């Protein structure tokens, strides 16, 4: 209290940057979001969030109206405006299918550093390979006026799509890496709103202060752990499938041990999205470069288990439709399949590396006539997979289907009434790729129900 709040910029207004910009404006900071994509900036400036995230539209509009939040494509404007600049650009997978592409980080940091008119703090938030923060420092040294003594800090983020506002406003921890008292002071000032909110709610935000390498690693270690947990339970699902056991009961039983915990033990068609799959691959690639590839060899296995889950649905579909499974896979031609779900998880329109779309592609490639409905992801799905039929409701997707596959656990699907839907398809057979339906209820309504890793 008392000290003026630093002005913040968020460089890169994708999922991460836009969410942060909006939420930090909500916390009372003056915020400028910057992106090279002028369409994105036009949308955000006009009060439209360019992706689906519950609650964010409203917060964007109220903070634009309050004059605390603006967006620009100009690095000069951002450099002029900000005291603390958060680098939130993407680090996509390279064409090698493994390592991370740092070219957006390089461009963002170089352009910003070159335009800075006064001392500022540049904070890396993007998910990056170990060693990047030091490299960013070198970039800054190369492009910024040396007299300004611009500093670099690192603070990874852990937000989950569909839950992003809550994760930014009420993080379960902050990881802060900085190299001077000045940088530490700026970083705390830039997060004061988060601490104040926690204090007002009588919560504490745990802070881990550490070196650059640790901060970089925390992020990929956390995502690797989550991916491993999911693949662990999916491996158990495979074993349940050959033993007749039920993985949902197994997960519940082991999860009662607080050392294991109930969360991230949802067996199904595996993990996808813009983070977990690419992060575990980039982590392996970096470890390999550092001569420690052996340490992360298990992540290769985690990836393989995850990929196998997508084929599981194809195999089950072939079996249920009474089709043989040749060396080139099954022939599903003539079969009509209704697919519910396209996004990589519910409450988002994101279809990046979505298991649901991967399974849909497998079904379509096997010759099935596929009819898809998703509550939010259809526009994105259409661009990735144009050659299947899209519908605007469950009731439109189901008619005459020989098989129904539920591939994303949207509440709309969980809450659907199996009795009301039973007369629509040609056959009442459902594959529950996310174990999200009430098996007893669907069976009682006359459906032949098949979950993942369940008898
Ligand atoms: C993930 C992490 O959870 C965030 O903490 C992290 O900040 C983020 O990546 C990131 O690196 O930016 P997100 O990609 O939004 O967040 O997705 P998750 O909610 O973690 O779900 C990932 C995938 O795992 C989804 O496809 C989901 O369906 C699947 N999943 C999740 C399961 O199959 N089983 C589970 O038990 C949990």
C-alpha cells in the first residue's frame, strides 16, 4: 500500500497473455497487452476474447471500460508504457516433433528490449527449455541500451484452460526467480494484487523463490508429473481391460490414499491440448541435449501409452460393429458413427492435439460416416478436420447412428437423458471415451454401455 503500482505489459496475447492482461487489470493494475497479430488486437480492443474461456469476456469489457486495460501491436508503445513486461508468447513444437521453437520469444524480447526508453523488468512466463532465461538475458544485453540496466526475471505459470481466471487470480503457488533486490521488489509489486486478494480472503499464496534453472524446470516438471499420472491410470485401464477389473473403482480406491490423491486419475482417451503433449516432448529433447536423456526416458513411455488410448476406441468400435481388424486397421465403411465432443477437454474451444479429434480422424479414415457435435469447438474442429459432418446439437448428431462415441466430458453430455436419446440412433450402443456417463443409468435406458478400462 502507498507505493504506486508498476504498469504492466503482457507480450503475446494468446491464451496465457490475454488472460493475464485481463485478470491483472481486474486486480487494479494499468495494463497493456501487445501482440503482432492485428486481428487479435482488434478483437480484444473491441471487447471480444478470441477464444472460449468462461467469464473472461465480461471481465475484458469491464476493464476496457474502466480504462485500465488496452491493447496494441506497437512495441514502442509497450516499451514506453510498461515498468514490468511479461513475455507470454508461444513456444510451439518444432518440425522435429520434439523440441521447442523459441523464435517468438527471441522476436518479442529483441524488439521490446531495443525499444525500452528506461529501466524495466522483463519477466519470462512462456514454457521454455532449461537455459532460456540466461539466453534471454544475453538477448537483452545485445538489444537494450546498456545504460538502462534492464533486468530479467522468470515466473512460470500454471493456468488450466477452462479454469484460467481462477488460476491467475488465485494461484496455488507463485514461482519467482530474480537476480537483484530491485528485480525482486518489482516482481512483488507486480503481484501485490494477487497477495492482497489472498489476504482479503484469508488465504496465503505460497511463494517459491529460486534460480532461473529451477523456475524453468518447475513448469515442465509439473506438466510431466500430471501427464505421467494420467498415463499411469490409462496403463491400469489397459490392465483392467484384460482382467475384467474396473479402472474407475481402482482409481477411487488408490486415490483415497492422500499420498496419491483423487485428481488426474481419470482414465479415458488420454491427454491432449497445447501443453502436456508438447511439453513432455520438449523436455525429453532438452534432457537429451544436456546428456541426461536417460533420466526422462519414461516420458517416452508416457507418450506411447497416451497414443495407444486413441487406438483403443477404434478397436472397440470395430469390435462392436462386428468388423475385422486387418493389418491396415479396420474397415468401418457403411457404419454411421455419432461423435460427441471435439475439444481436448470441456469448457474450452481448443482442439489442439485433442484426443477427441484424433479418434474422430481414425474413425473417418477407417471409412466410417462420422457425425460430430461439440458445444464450443466446432469452428476450430472444422478447420482441422473438414471432411466429417458437423451438427449443432446432440439430437441432430445421433439419428441413424450405429454407434455413439462420447469423447469429451462436457456437462451437456453427462446430463443428457439416455432415455430421451434412445430412440434416435439405429442401435443403442455407446462408447464412453471419458468414463463420464452414468453407466447404470444408460444401461437401464436400454443402451449397451462401454467405458474405458471397465468391464
Ligand atoms: C495443463 C496443466 O494442467 C496446467 O497446470 C498448465 O499450466 C498448462 O497445461 C500449461 O502448460 O499451460 P491444460 O492444458 O489446460 O493445463 O489441460 P489439463 O486440464 O491439464 O488437461 C490436459 C489433458 O489431460 C486434457 O486432454 C484432459 O482431458 C486430460 N486429462 C486430465 C485426463 O485424460 N485425465 C485426467 O485425469 C485429467
